[in-house]
C-alpha cells in the first residue's frame, strides 16, 4: 500500500477502491466469509452514519475546512470559491490544498487529519 508522490487524488481513490475489493475477494477465497461480511456490514453502517449526519452539510464542512486552514496559517478575512462543473465541484481557498494524505483521510470515516 505504498503511495508515490506522483499519484493523483483520483488515482488514490481508484487504488483504495481496488484494494478494498481485493481484500474482500481474498477473505472469500480463503474461507474467511465472516470477516468479509463483517467488513461489509461495518462499511454499510458507516455509510448510514455519514448519510444521516452529513447530508447537505458538505458546503458548510468545506467552508469550515477553509476557515481552519486560513487560521492555521495566520490568515484573516479568507475567501472560499465554489465552482460547479459538469463533472466536479471545485473548492478554492487560501489553505495548502489536499494532497494524497488528505484524500486518504477523507476516504475513511473518522480519519480526518484535523
């Protein structure tokens, strides 16, 4: 599970998805069906928690993250810009931006780098 500095956030998400599926496949192939089912159940429960607690909150969370980033860098009066395209929501602020580690953190429940 090595991460190279050349791996883009999209490539990281694809790799993490493939690794999750490979892990589940390995559990099934090696007779660890209970382990695989438990992992799926936990992922389902986590999805419900996120859906119940964060539905509609993403813009607010992104604004809070931008505010936190600005405060940690000593900035005041920061701005956030949202751009919606056909395929993406682009959020720009005065923070350092998301690298591979930050994308990895937001891909898992309760793994924020904050």
